[in-house]
C-alpha cells in the first residue's frame, strides 16, 4: 500500500541533564517542577525572593522577555515530540514539564503547558500509526485509516515548517504561537479521541467507530472526519462493488460484512455458504440493506454454480455505468439512502427477478410446488381414494411385513388408473413410496408415506427440513383421510345390516345405537376435513401464491413458503404447543377404529346368523316339498335356543355388540369433549372456531359446563387444570 512521504523531522537540540527530584502533575497531563504547586502561582520563578516571599527583582520582566524566544523555539520541537532544555518529557508517563532553569511568569508557564498538549497528542497519533501501520493483521481498512492519519500528520509538518521559518526570522511570540496552535489543537484532540476509540477494531467495525465522529459542529472538523472515513471505506467500497457485480469475495482479513464458508457446494450454497457478519456492518448501512446486498451476490453465485446459467442479465450495463459514477464517500454522505445503495437496490431487484425467471421457467418450480400440494398434502382426491382401496389389505399387516417394491407397484397402478397419469413425466418420476421408521407394534398404516424426490435448484426452497415437515403433514392428513374412508365403509356396513334387520329384528336396538355413534363420528371427521382442507390448506395456498407473485427475490419465495408451512404445521396441530390436542385427536381416531372393528365383527356375526336361518328355512321347505314333516319339536327348540344364544352373546349380552357400542360411545364422547375443551382454551382463533363448528348444536356443551364458560385467562387456566385432573385416571385405565 502506498504511503505519502513524510517530511524529515528536525534534529533534536542538545538537551541538558535530567533534573533530579520528584515533579508534580497538573490537571492537563503535563508535569510541573517540584517547586510549582499550580502554574498560576508566582513560585514558578526561581529567583531568591520566590521562596522567601520577599520582593521580586527589578529586572524580572526583562528576564521573562529574554526567556520567551527560547520557549517558542523549544515549543516548535515539542510539537514534534522532541524535548528541549527548558521543556522536558518524563520517559515513564510521556508527560511534559518545565525545568527549574526556566524563569518564566505564571502566565507563560500556563500557556506553555497548554501548548505542550499538542506535542503529547502528536506523539499519541504518531505512535498509533507506527504501531498499527506495521501490522498486516490490522486489515485493509485499518491500513487505509493509518494512511489517512499520516496524511494529516504531513499537513501538520507543513504547518510546523511555516512556524519554524517565522521563529527563525524572530517574528513569533508565545501568544502568536498559541494562536497558530488553536486549529491543530482542535484537530488533534479529535484525532486522539478517534484513535483511542478505534483501538484494535477492524473492517466495518472500524468504519463505524470513525462514522460516530461525523456529526461535528465545526465544518472543518467534520471535513476532517469525512476525509478519514472516505479513506477507510475505500477497501469496503471495492469489496462491495465486486460482490454486487461478480459475486466474488476478496476479503483476506475478514473485514467485509459478508463472509463465506469454503467447501459448501450445491443447493446448500444459498442457505449455508454465505452469511452476514453483523459485527462488521458499518453504522451507515442498515441490516435490511446488508441482506439485500448479500442476496445480490448470492444470487450471482447461485446462478453460476447451481443453475449453471450464464444468460445475460437485463440492465446490467446500466448498473455498471451508475456504479462508476459513485465513490467511497457516497456510502455515508447522504442523510437518507446513498446513491451507491440506491444502485445496489436496483441491482438487487434485477438479479432477484432474473433468478425467479430461471426458477419458474427453466426449472418449473411452481409445477413442483403444485405437485407437493396434490400428493403430499392430499389435494388430488381421486388417487388418494383409490390408493386407500388398493392398500387396505397390504397396510393392515404388521409394518415389518411390508415391502417397498410391492407398495411402489400399487402406487404405479393407482397412477395409471387416475388422472395422475397425465402429469408431467418429471413429476411422476419424483413421486415414490417411503416407509417411516418402524416402532414395535406398528401396522402398515403407521409407517406408510408418499415421498417426493427433490433434486436440482428447487432444493433451495424444498430443503430436507422442509420435506420432513411435508412428510409430517402427509402423515396427519393421511390418517384423517383414512378415518373418512373407514367411516364410509362403516356406513356401507350399516346399510347391509339394516337390510339384514328385516330378518334379524333383534338387531334394531343395536343398529339404532350404531347409527347414532356413526353419525357423530361422520360429523366430526367431515368438519375436521373441511377445516384442514379449506381453512388451513386453501387459505394458506392462496396467500402463498399472492406472496410469490409479489416476490422480488428468491429469498422472498423461501420466506413465503416457510410461512406457509409453519402456518400449516401450527393449524394442523403439529407444533409443540398443540401436542396435547394432537394426542387427543389420535385417541378419537383410535375410538373410530375400535368402532370399525366392532362393526366388522358384528357384520360377520350377523351374516353367519342370517345364513344359519336361511339354511334352517331351506331345510324346512325341502322337507315339506318331499312330503315330510318340516321340523320336529326338538329341532325347533334347538333353533330357538340357538337364536336366543346369538342375541345374548352377539347382540345384547354382557359381551355383546350393544354393550361394546355403549362403552365405545361413552369413551368417544368423553374424548371429543376434552378435545373441544382444548380447542376452546387455545389462543389460536381458528381452533376456537373449529370447536364451535364441531359442537354447532351444543350437544357436547350441555354435557360439560366447562365448554360454556367465557374464554378469559382464568377460565382457560382452570379448564386446563381440571381437564388434566380428569384425564389422569382415564390414562391409567387405558
């Protein structure tokens, strides 16, 4: 790095021997002789009457006048950090003091010590430049700052050369020298404070330290800070230009507010390779602008490394032309947004739009997003219903007996038999079957899942974590869809049983109870399906499409998709705050499956009974047609006893269907009431509305007074406490 030449320092004058004895320190940081307690006292003179308090010599005024030129000459050296005969510097504290040999007035002493402050500040600045200027670790910004300080010292040396000429010509008094030193004193005070605050800070943090001094009332001092800040920002300006235009980071000392992690390739580049180093963000660049700048360069690297796209970007030449008109001072020179940041904002918009065009047109991102909605969020109804029919026998087995290739074959059959066959070939190749982690006792229904393979640039939005949440949503929606399919099957079973009741009139009471429970379950499942499909999925999907249409960059699309998924996870009872509701809903689903098993068993028993009665009637007709007695008394008694035993064992007995139906019905209603209470106590407004919809006719509210209490914090807390107390014994009973 180039440093401006520094004029040679004047040679030090011959110094007298250091005086012995202790010296006192005044309040401005310079040392006084031991005989001086304050510069305003007359004891600063070293005449015979000074100690005894006698009259001063008559020639004291001439002595003071004769010493003044010597003081002025030595002050010129002190201004350069060089001690003289009358003004010395303590090597330990680096503070200046006046020797005993100087017979000067208190006013001269006070003014001299005040001017010595300029030499002390010069030494501090020079020491800082020599120390930090020789260290490469101080970084490019720090070296630029040191160079600017050296330029300030160069101007100061020019002033000293003028003063030295005036002194040689004998036209400089102590008072005139103090007038000359007013401007350097103010400037050096600012510089010393600046270097003390800056310390070992580097990069953007150093620029922030310098920027904190920009608000000066003195225009000269403000211009000084502005010139220093301009010099310090020059490396940052160069890094910013290269990042915005080429996406390259040339930051050997980690000074830029954008950093990278080497070794990261592929889709992970967008999320993990580049990040903002917040400690290095200058104060004149906001965090929002930092993110836009990060996104601009990240988009360039994403197109180059992941999308393999080298197509020209519209408006790039105009951006380059506008950037060439800016300079480092434009970063901080404006009160609102600087011209440089405005150009960076335009570059951000153009680059973001170019990335979106590539993602939507070349890689068909919206088509893949729609496929996820159709197949992992069960938006394509025909294939899901057909899959349930085909997979029933396969998934009813234990999970350990499932084979993925068999399930994949069933999926292929469902695709060919439904409208899914008209999907794009790339989407169908990505659609596959996946088995989740198997736990002891799991059935095929618990581990089955559809999967969508994500490769290429779309993986920036559809990350592995995102796809995991899609699988969670599929599992929840698949379970709810299965309940709907189960209740559809139970309704068919009830229709068959109703026809059988014409012959099995003993079933009337059982069927009535089964119809009531089936209607409750159908209402519950339909309302849950409506809530998830329309209030959660459709509303969230519509909002997502609007946000994608208004997105300025890929980051906006990622954020919109993240909000969409987070909303689905929360409102579908999949987050940590809805764990109790999710477990309660699964318990309700378990009761539905128990009801299905009971109805299947009842159906088989009734079919066997009807067949037995048909066999008995057929035997009667055959015997009668042959001219024989249709039956005997013993056979009639056995048939009557068998029918009586069927009613007792299968229908109305202690272990009959009616008893089991009552147990399932009571358990189901208790669990639904608790689920409604949990929904009512939720802070999510949509879940409170779901509670009202599930109990629109107040059927459950009339049975539980807690559901009719106002939704205040106190009643919510007491309801939750009482619900936890009432559910504890039931959990042990289960």
